[in-house]
C-alpha cells in the first residue's frame, strides 16, 4: 500500500468517526413525546442581573391530530411561557400566546430568535455559555417532556453546534 492509499484510508476513517459522533450528538438533542419530535433545544447566556431569556427549538408533529405547546418549567425561572415576536409598522412587538402554540399534524414549527419562542421569566440565576440547563415542555396532549437546553454565548444568532445540521 502506498502513501496515497494510506492517507485516503485514514481520511475515510476520520470521516466515519466524525459522522458517527455527529449522529450521536444529534440523537442526544432530540426527544420524542408521543407523536411529537423535539429537536435542538437551546438558549443564550444571560448578562448579570437579567431576569428573562428565550428558549428555542424545533417541534415536529408526526401524528394525525394537533397538539399544543402550553408552557414548561425551568428550575432557575419562576415561569416558562410561549411567546411570539412580530414586526408591526417597524416596531418589534412581543406577546404571550395565551392558548399556547398549535402544532398541526405533519407540521414542523421552529422556535427561534425574533419569532416564536419560550420565554424564561423571573430568572433567579444567570445562564452560562457552554453549559446546559434542564427543564420541561408541557403539551396539551403529549404531556410533560424533559428537555436539556444547550447554552450559546450572549447574542448568538443560532444555537450551539451539535451535529445533525440543526443550528437554528
């Protein structure tokens, strides 16, 4: 075997190891609750003294009936609410979705900065970049689902890289 073949084999082996690691990470960032698939939960680190933060993720309904995200829990927060941000006449507005967020059959909904998100209210402690924070999401039909949010740096436009191509 010549040097070129050895390098080609080494490159292939390295690619396979990275692909397997990415697949493993992607599996860990995905939760199932009944017919719902929850992917890539993340949040941003908070500056000192901040009392709020947003949570972001993707929810896919693989079933035949709608479900609704109605809230959740996060130990360092007093409340977790479902919110929507929108631009009206050049003014950014945020409001709580009183009835929660409907996820229709066959639909995927992305909760991301500047749009739909879960709002962590009344934070008792800061969220530190590079860490994780465990919480729950509560659905009308699927019930309570445990999730783990990866914490991206302050101001990050998208979540931490975690494999699977889901950097929202």
